[in-house]
């Protein structure tokens, strides 16, 4: 299919509209590190004079988010198939907003510190459920709605939005410290406002996705080929009866007819049918596992503490260091997406990325 330049611009625009979700994971990952170190947060949750409880929350606050992410990711395929990609994103947005609300309103009124901590954990888990669900749905939605020759770059933009979310959360924490300072341990604005700001990317997702259509592939799976062609035409900025639009719809139809839906057991059987097939199917899981084992997320969650141990003493220098670290992540991601994704191929980037991760 031949896509015109304006159609490519529209495709990028739709990708950007779908990808504010990825701010969620980035924001959730980077936000908590700056909040946990605030004296006002420790005072509100009864952690000021309880080093053991404080150490526990630093571990559990990250764990419950990932537990929610895991559950949401596991349920995403079912929800996306039953309610569509757009419907799944809206459902995920509901859970994310509910989780954010619980986090923001924890330790309100006469609520005890123990109950507030439980509410915070529950809010993190529920918000993580929404984050995990769309971590699966958004790449699917984008890839099914993108022109082939820039599909890799558009799908890869999810990482760009994750690191943007991380950087924004770092700078929000730094800005709150500059504006509010740590002088008043009863000032809950310094930690409550960053939690509340989590709603912004969720609102952006809902508002920008409302006028959007389902992916052509999901519509085709349900026999709604006229609707599928209308979506393709809209993305390509061409008439619905244009040969390119018709050919694209025919390609999707042929692919669906060729790839009959298989049960999980049959998928597993085929994935392990030979050593070579098992090797190829295992690569993504192995890569993601070892990527996490490098400790990259510890920098996201605990970067103020880590920079403090490296000599950047004081709250402001530590948070400033995390902000600069966030900008470096954005710059490197932009360079890879703009210069490497389509020019050098996925395999070469994976190899060189692995080499880089292996360096001490």
C-alpha cells in the first residue's frame, strides 16, 4: 500500500494521541522516588521514627504497582478482544483514575496512618492494573492502525512516552520541593499534588481517544469490512474506494483467513514444536527479563537516594540529578527512534543495546 506524506503525518498524530497512556507507567515509576524521601510524607504516614516501616514501604510501594501491572497485562488480551482496543483503553483509564484518586486522597481527615498506608497500597495496585492493561493494548492498537513502513517507529514511540513521563515526574518533584520546601512537615501538598497530577495523562487519553475509531484488524475480525475500510481511508487520507485502501483491507482479510485463532494450548504447542521455534519465541521474554535484571527500574524508583549516595547531598541536588537523568533518557530514545529504528533494523539495535547494557 502506498501512503502519502499527509497520511503519514495523520498516522503519527494518531499514534501520539494513543500514547499518552505511556506517561502513566513513566509517571508512576518516576514519581514515587521523589515522594518517599519527603519529610511531610514520612510524617503523614507515621514513618518518621520507624526506620523498619519506612524500609518496608520503599520495597512494597514498587511491588504492588508491578503486581497490578502483571494482572492488568494478563487480562488485556481478553478485554481487548471482547470490547475492542478502544474499549479496553477506556476500561483501563477507569481503573487508572480510580487508583490515582485513592493515592491522592490517602491520609485525609482523621484517617489513621496505618489505614492511609493500606489505601495507598490499594491505589497503587489498582492504578497498576490499568497501566498493565494498556501496556499491552496500546502497541496492538498502534501497530494495527499504522502504515507498514513506519510501523516500527510508531510502535517504538511507546518507550519515548514512557521516558517523557519519567522525566516529567522527576521535574514535578523537583518543582514541588522548590515551591513548597521541606520546612513544614505538615504540608501535605508537597506529596499530594504530584499524586493528583497523575490524572492529567489519563484525562488526555480519554479526551483524545473519544473521536477515534477501532483498529481495522479488530473490525475485520468481526466482519465489519466497510467500517475497516473507512478507518484505513481516514488514516491514509484517501477515498474509501481508492485501490490502496481496498488492497490494504484485502491484505488484512487474507491474513485473518490464513491465521485461524488458536487456543492457548495449541499456541504453546506450536511455539515449542522445534528447538529453533522455541528459541525465537523465547527471545522477547528473555530480553525483557534481563533488561529488568540490569536494575534499570531501581534508577527510576530510587534515583534521589542513589544520587545522594553518589555524593549529591541534599534534597534539591538529588532531585535535580534525577531530572537531568530523565532528560538524558529522552535524548537517547529520540536518537534511536529517529536514526536507527528503520535504517539499521531491529536486530542490530537489539545487539548493540545488549552490548551497552553489559558494560559496567
